[in-house]
């Protein structure tokens, strides 16, 4: 037999299950069994990003999750962090994205602008974790890794088609310039 856990038992540290023979389930001589105390906790499931995506520095990534229970304030506040190594680092505080958002906001999500930090990996995951859970186990993370890449923005000659066209003369030297987003990016190659 399986049963849906009632929401009115959410957060109780001393929940129990009792079974008994119909008509003979009273103590001390009836036929019955009773569990020890257990905790009924909420649940969080990360929806996006859940693996396979590719983002660039300064992109917006709307992190979404499904909370249960889903009512405003019922579950509590969440902490969102990232991992650079598929979750093995445990989502430490220096990799905190945000904390204190009501868990019920998971459908709308949190709009994370990916910072120009040491994030250029193909093993990134996010974790959404309930801050107030006494067990520390109401959490979920991306099922698979996603990638964050740097950005190169060619400024001269411009890659913007609306800018005036340059004319370069043979035999002269011209500056080629770009903006780099992704402090951990390596050297660049220039092609004609």
C-alpha cells in the first residue's frame, strides 16, 4: 500500500504510522503495529538548467524549480549555489548565487546573470536547497552538467553591421581590438 503524505503533517518531527486489524486495533491486546517517529519534509526539484545547456558570461539564466508544498511561505526560503565540478565540491558558500528567496517562487525562478568569474567549465550544476530544513536534505541539483563559456566582442573592425565600414590600405598597420568577458579565458587566435 502506498499513500500520499498529507500536507497537514508537513514539518512534524514526530509523525508515526499505525496499522491494525479492523475491530481489534486497540492497545494493549489488539493486533496492531506502530512505527517509530519520523520526519515529514518538503521536496524541491530543479527544472532548469538541468544539463546540456551552454551559456556565456553575462547571459541570463533563469533558474527554476518545483517546490512541494507549493503555497506561499509553506516550505520556507531557499539557497541557490553553483558547482564547478558536477556537484562534488558540495556547493560551497563562495559559489552562492542567492539566498532567502521564498521556495514558492520556483515557477517564476531566479534570474541569474552569469558573472565574469572563474566559471568557464563544462561541469557546472546548480543546487536549490531549503535553508530551514533541519535534515539538510530538502534540495535538488541539476541532473547533468551544463557549460559556461566566455565571450569575445570584436570592437575594431566592428562586428556590428550598423557601424560604418572601415577601409584599410595594403601595407599599413591597423589595430584589431576586442572586449573579453571571461577572465579565465586563454589566448586568442586572429584570422583573416
